[in-house]
C-alpha cells in the first residue's frame, strides 16, 4: 500500500469504502526487520487493519489486527488446488458411527 519501505514501521489509510459493517475503518501495511525481533534474518511485510472503537468510559481508541498480506482477489489454497471439488456443508451425513 505504501510507496516507500521503512523497516519497523507502517502506515494506515482510512477505509472509505466499507463493504460490510465489520470491515476495518483503517487498512495498511508494515515491514518488520526480523533481526530486530531476534527471529531470523530478512524482513516480513504484514497487513494492518484497524477499527475505531469507544471504551466503556468514552475513550476513543484503535483496535488493531496484524496478518499476512492477502491479494486483492484472494482465494483459499484449498479452492486453488481443487477448484472443481468445493465442499458442500449443506447436509450432514448422519451415518457416521460415533
């Protein structure tokens, strides 16, 4: 999302088009130096999502979630490997012996 890469920092942009009420209010990315964290060499690019919330005492804050980046048109790996074999969870098999 950002044009320049700065290690151990990130950026959040306001999500102006929320497709559903649970969508984050802010989205962005960050790049971490794995050496600084002591977990290896190199760097990791992560996705950040933020929701504007209000505490019980009336204080406004951001609740954040950090995850691996997803492509714009994300398809789960299970569907990518076998697109013709999509699971149907509509009916349960009651003949299972347990």
